[in-house]
């Protein structure tokens, strides 16, 4: 029996807002009983700067969850406690390896109710952390969004979260659209599937445009050194000061040590939904895929990291992805009809190309926001190691010196160890690692390349295998032949044209991507 196509309402998913809540997130818990939580988060930046946060939280009473009724209240409470927890852990000169009962007890109960881990997930910092400035305007408009909570109070941090919120809102209509396409494929309706895929490709192009706006109001230096450390998890954080993770002190005689990954865009259900409906398979990092001349990918092992990230999604969202995976049929449908219905094949391949372009933009952003700052940190340390050591007082994800083979889990990877390893390996970005202990650059580059593998037309696969390079890099004359390869510098040995990448202007000035750094992705996906 063919499984039924999932109904969005069964998973609390909105047909217009997608994985964002159908009702806007609460700006305050209505029960005055929780005013102490609200007061701490409202003054979070001041308490962190004055180094009084931990003492204030230690004196809090352990509040019950009995006053939480509607789902919006549970979500608001989860967000408040996650911000308090990460500020408590990372808000001092050295990290705290213990969360006190005023945070631990209610956070564990709320996390169990929402089917989420007790850590600052993508849901806490993005999905449930926004409000519109004007109620009669759309929430996929960045100019109409504001955050409810931040660690730093900076525009940069708000913008970093809100770009993801706007992308979730802009991409929301794709969810019912592609469920409709799955139903149409069951009815052998080529015309409807083609229309749905065409609309999908157009929406993906809009999402890439939104992601490109990250540079407008989020400075890489501020992100790397001030924002990112607060989003770090507790897994593989020995050198950052958490060798055992974090002790979740629930007041019992046997509290438990726990280790969790930090916040990551890999926890976005929307991106994984795109891969599922298009039939894109992601293999374990380093595992080779099909040759370019094959008819799409063969059976592939499930990528453990991607599956692991579903544990960091709200439970209903993760179940929705699993149920969609059971009914996804678009790739097979297109493969059967591509020979006789060229518009269908073109529309499908256009979706792959647009999704690959989105990941290309992701690669560019991680280069600027993570790789380049880490290299700058390494250069500063190499110029004056004594001065650098003397200047560093705080211990966190951005300052820890560690063995690159045991990178922390968090929003990305540590600066000094990674940068030192890069210099040791000739500035090879492949040495860097990301959330979940994955090889950050190798993982993201492979995920980007795998996006084009299901293409049904050879010209599409060839187009998506092109290599982006920096304009004029190492090129004295246009079209100059490479002495080692005997081919024009704007072509690869297999004849694929190498396109040029121009500079991008942003808050921190004009920048370009250096060829060897074009791997990776912000927030590890």
C-alpha cells in the first residue's frame, strides 16, 4: 500500500509560514509568575557585561512549568531558558561546566515537551525568535523583522538570525507546492509537476538573493569573535574548557553530564525538505559518488551528520521529513518522462541548479565569516605570539587553543587551532572541522557537489560541475595556458568552463573569494 501524502496540519506546519509558527511568537509570557525569566533576558547584555549574570541566575527560584498552557508559551519559555543557559555557560572569562537547577529543571521539562534537546537550537534562535515591525506587512521582508532576544544586543546578531527567518518565510510556499507535485506525479500529471518545479526554481532563486544580503548588516569580525562563541555547544569542547560537556544540575543526587551540538543551519527543516523532494542523496563525508556520465546517483548510505541534526529539530518537523521521504517520487517521475517531456527535465534540473547556487552562496559566506577571520587570528598570533597570549583573557570557542583533530561542536570551528593547523598544512582549508566533528570544508563542498548529481540531462550535470574562481587570480593574460596542464586557464582539463566571481560589497568593505577557500558553509550546512 502506498503511504498517504503527509498533511501539514498533522505536524503543526503552516502552508503559508512553513516551519515558522503559524501564530507569531510571543513577545512575553502572559503569566507574571515568569517575570524573573523575562527580566533576565531583557537585561541579558548588561548582566553579561557586568559579569553578574551567573550570580543572578544562581539566586533564582526553580520555577514550575505548570503555568505554560499553549504551545506558543512553551516555545517562548524554551527560547528564554536557552538564551539564559548559553549566556551562563559562555558569558564569563571562562566557561561554566555546570548549569544550576533554576535553568536545568524547567529546561529539561520544556525540552521534553517540545521534543528538542536542552540547548540553543536553530528553533530557539531563529524559528521562535522574531516579530514583525508592522503587522500588515509580510515576514519574508527583512525590513519588517526584528529579533526578540540576542546575546550581544548588536544589529549584526539580529541580522544574522533574521536572514534565516526571512528565508524560512520566503521558502514556506514551496512545502505545499511540492507535496502537490508528489500527488500529481502519482496521477501521472506531467504538466502539473512541470509547473510546480518551475515555481520551486524561482523561489530558490529568491532564497539565494536573501542569503546574499547577509553582508549588509553582519560584520564578519563581530560575528566570529562576539556572536559565534555564545552559540557553541558542549560536545567536543575540551580545549575550550568543557572536557566533559556540561553538568545539568537538576538538584538530584546524580545529575548528568551532557554533550550537545551547538546551533546550526543544518537544523533547518526547510533545507532538508528541499533535498528530500528532489531526491538528492548525501553520502558520508569523503565517500565518492557516481561518475559524471552515469544516469544519476545510485543507492547511497545515509549521512549520519544530517540524520543527527534532525534530533535538533522540533519533533513534529523531524517526523514530517521522515514521512515525506517515504513518499518522495519526483526524481523517479522525471527520469521516466524526461526523454519525451523536455520542459519537465529542464524544470527539474533548474531546481537542482538553483539549490546548488544557494549552496555556492553559502560557501562564499563561510569563507568570509569563518575561514578568513580564523586565518587573520593565526597571522596575528604568528606575528606576536607573546602579545597575543597576553591579550587573551576569555576562554571560549574563539580563543581556545586546541588539537585540530578534536574540534569543538558549535556554530562552526575554533579559530586558533584551525588557523594553526592551516598554516601547518600550507593554509589548507580542508583541515578545518565543524559542528558534529565533520570536516567542515570537505562536508560542505561535497554537499554542494552532490546537489547536482541527480540531474537528468548531461548538459545540466556539466554546467553544475563548473568551478568558480576569483576574477583575475593568478592570471596575467586572459586565456593564458596553464603550463602544467596545457589547457586555457579558463577551462578545466575536462573542458568545463571556469566562471569568474566578482567582488561583493558589504558592511566590512569589498571582498572577493580566493580560489582555495571556496569550500564550506556558514553554520555547517
